[in-house]
């Protein structure tokens, strides 16, 4: 297990969304977030206390978590200087980047000298099978998005929390670095060899009680040319009984792909549902999760009402309003 609490390292994040790993930890495990460490030029802010390494150690932080999910997962020289200093001060380092900490000779040597650990979250720890397609007992829900970083993980976490609050059987199944850092377990899906991705999702969501729901953390988007493969693996390996459509209505283009517009919710529904029904013909779209963080309260309410009227499905921002209506929709399937 990764020692807690954490100092969340934001580096020189170019915008708030780039720090989504740290944001997820702060929102869902606030007791583990001692403070934040930002470099010059950082444009993200968690609203936590800005701390030096020394201040964070005094406050009890045990692990420096790289809270930035930058494109390509690169550890820059400016970052590395901070990481080496942190190791020397007694911090472990945890990262979900594609560039592994353990593969950097300088970081590995610094960790060895200090007797500290490098925790690479994005490393598969199991030899996953190829997907069999065999039907499993229990129920599964998957959020699929019009784009990346629209709130799929938050949707799953919020629905799981609501079901547990009601005394229902539920688990959140993490498939990415942020979810794994929040829950302490899961499958780093985008680091699994392609032929085994769907099998790893089957492994993650095994047979369960008939009334138990697995909330599978969504990844990527079928419409995002960079990250569509992980979404397909979730649709087929997860064999979801229910889909939640996830959307961020203020986006003007796909994240990182300015030449590509977002699909409509109708297009997402009409594309994702038939693909899910390849693995589970009984799969249905249960509701819509709308990320209204960039809107005022009234704008959010108007948007949700419009989406619900247009799509004929319950629509909610599960982080802002709670996931009650989405959970109700699952219960009505």
C-alpha cells in the first residue's frame, strides 16, 4: 500500500484539467491530501495549502503524488529535481504516468540511497487472460463519454457511494491511475497489452451476487481518436447491463484534438449502445451524467432540464447534486 497522507504535486500543469489526478484525490479522499506543491507557471489550483517539501513533511505527508496527467506522461527535468529532493527528505513517490519512475536511473538511484519507494500505479500486477465473453453473474454499470475527462470516474464513484448509503450491494472498479490512487486497487487499463485489455476488465468484475452492482470506471471516448481503444475494451470486457452517458456541455472540441468536434449525446447513445449489446444484448442506457462545473447553478439546472427533455432519460450532475436519480434509474431497469 502507498503510505498516506499525500502531498499533491501539480508541477507546471497548463490548466486545471491537467491536474485531474490530484483533483480526484482531493475530492474523494480529502483526508489523504495534506497540501499541494506547484512550480512556477502552474495554472492549476486545488484550493489546498501551498507547501514546500519541508512544510509538508512537518505536516505529516508520507508520499509525494504526481497529480498531473499530462499528454504522453513525461517526467521533465524540472519535475525530476523536485522528486529527487523529496526522496532525500523521506518521501515515497507515487505516479500514474506512462513514463515509469523505476525506469529513470536518477530517480531509482535516489530512492535506493534514501531507502524510499517508487510506486508506479500504471503497472499491471497480474497476467490477465484474453477475454472469454462468458456471461458473469451480478450487474455492471459503465459510464461512456462524449470526450475524455468529462466526469466518468466521478459518476462511478458517486453512484457507488449513493448505493452504499442506501445499504445496497455495490463496488467501484478502478481502471485508471486516479481511481487506483483513490481506492487502493484496480486495473491500469491503458497499460495492459491490447489483446488482454477486455480480459483484464472481465478479471476486475468477476461473478457476484445477483443484486450486486459493479460501477466500472470509464476511460477515453469512442469518439476520441487518441484513446478510443480503452473504451471498446470496457464495453466488451465489462459486459455492462447499464450505460450512463457522460458529457461536458461547454466543450468546443475534443480535448487535445482541436480539429474534432464533440459528438452529440444522441450520437454517443446510438454508437455506444450497439457496441455494448455485442457483449450483453440486454444492455440499456439508464441515464445521463452532465458535468456542470463550468456553469452557474441556474445554468446547470437549465442545461439538465433541456438534456432530460431532449433525451427522455434522467439527467444529473452526480458530483454537484448527488447521484440519487441515476441510482434510481438503475433500480428501475
